[in-house]
């Protein structure tokens, strides 16, 4: 059994009206330095988005959300941000911003398997 390691995570939020600060959780980003792990799970509940924010552009929001896992993976497909280290990419992704896609404050945890921790958090916070 692997030794427990610490990780950092943030919830990805859709904030269609930044002025109202109302949001819908749409994903989780998890970073574990010790396991060389940076991944995101995103899922936009379009029906819920339409019920809460009928004027929101679900297609555009889904497109922006789809960029988050690509940025986590890094590489040429992720553009200039993809050339940064995992730590730098994580901090870039969770930096505070006033846009339609935002993240929560960064939280910490301990796990044995970052993949399982990400799946658990996504199920608990998004699904």
C-alpha cells in the first residue's frame, strides 16, 4: 500500500453573472507534487445551468471548461501555459479572476491515490 501524500485541490465554478457572484460547480482540479499528478475532471450540467442561468451560453462555457484538463496535461496542445511546470500550471489555473470560469480557494487533503481522490471529490462536489 502506498504511503499517504498531501494534495491541493480547487473546485471549478461557472459564474455566468460575475456581478452576482452566484455559481454552479463544474469540476475539480487536483495537484499532488509527490506523485507528479495534476488533473482536472469537468462536467457541465447543462440542464441545471439553463434552469439557474437561462441566458448563459452553455456551448461557450463547455468549450472553456474543456480547456482546463488540457492545461493540466500540459504540452504543445495547451499553448504557452502548457510549457510551465505542473506546479506553475496549477497555480495559474487557481489564481483568482473575475471571469465566467473561476475556482474556489485552494484546499488540502491527504490520500494514497490521487486518481481516486480526484474521482471522490468530483463525485462529492460536482455530480
